[in-house]
């Protein structure tokens, strides 16, 4: 992490401010932890920094139920492109870039327990423009697929609940549109590279096991988790193939989430 921070601090010198860093990685890879560490370490160097998760910009359950009725039933499950408020992400980035004590930015928060966004009165307040903004999420930076790649289902969920490919086509179109414009705002992209998609179920089950043990009402059973993960399989596999060639910095992980290497690809600052 120290090496990564050294690279980013170097990028901050002479770059436009704030520098927007995208942090991508499959579910359970440790994005939130790394984002928090980067912010803490940056502030330790007197570099104002802020992290936000794409998860905090989910549409609430009521909005997704409406999408499920009007567009496709699979959109009721949050996570895939189409279940975020992309316009709100962009306006939040704009607000952070001009934040002052008199005109603070407000960063949304999503309550996963209640499955809805918290009221604005409970959003986090930022009184000064950060020099570094970290946007983390499993699909951050992921490009759209070709239309031909959508034809063949990748799992049982797609075969049985999206037989006509309508859901995955819509998700792909949104990824090529509003999400692609959002990715263009990233000055740097860091990838936590998992060894394969197969580890996602185990990583997510570790999280759900802790929730089940604590008695959380929304903790998923193994069967429910298996179905849930299938919503993300297509784009996760696509990310594993494409993001290593797109990301500016690739941090390679093993199945235990231990760092096995870091590679940097030079890219001119925008």
C-alpha cells in the first residue's frame, strides 16, 4: 500500500485537482479496506482525501421494484449497471471539486439493512475540496461487451430468467452510455486483480457467514448467495479479461487476498 500511495502522491504533483482515482475489483477483494487505508495515509501526509463507494449510489428498493415491473424483473437486485444513480455520482464529484465551508458537498450513504438511501440530512458533509477522491466499486472502469458476446448465457440465471437476453443487453447498453461517461472522469484506475471468478463465491460467503452468525435478518443462505452471485458473473469475468489491460495500476491477489505483485502502466494525465 505504501508503494501505491507513493505512486499516487507523485501523480498529484502537477495534475489537475482533485485527482479522481477509480478502484476496481471483484466482490470481496478488499476495495473498501484499501480505499480507507489510502485516505488515512493520504491525510497523514497532509493530502486531503475522500473515499466513496458506488454502493452508496444504489437506487432504493422501491425504485428498483418499479424498474422490475416496467423494464425487467432482474433489475430488482441491486448491483449491476442500471441499479445506480449515475447522475448523482457525477453531481457528487462536481460538488466535491468545489466544496467550501460555506458550500459543502454532501456525499450520499446507502443503508443496506433497509435497502434504501439514507435521507440527505444523514449524508456525509465535506467542507473542503479533496486533492484525492477514491471511487471504489466492483464494476468501476468496466467497458461494455460486444453485442455478439451477449448471445450465449453464462449461467443458469441467464438461461432461465433472461432467455431472450433482454436484461443483459440493457445492462450492457447502460454500461456503454452513462457509465462509460463516468469512467472517463477517472484520472487513474487501480485494479485489485483476483485469481479467478471462482473465488468470489467463497469471499462473499465469508462475509455472509459473519452476518448469519450475528443474526442479521438480511444474511443470505448458501443457496440464495449462489443465485445472487450469478447476477455479476458475466461482467466479473469480462472485467478479469479487460481491466488488466486498461488499469493504470494492477495489484495481483491470490485466493487468500494476499498481494502477490503490483504493476504500473504509464498513462498521460487527462
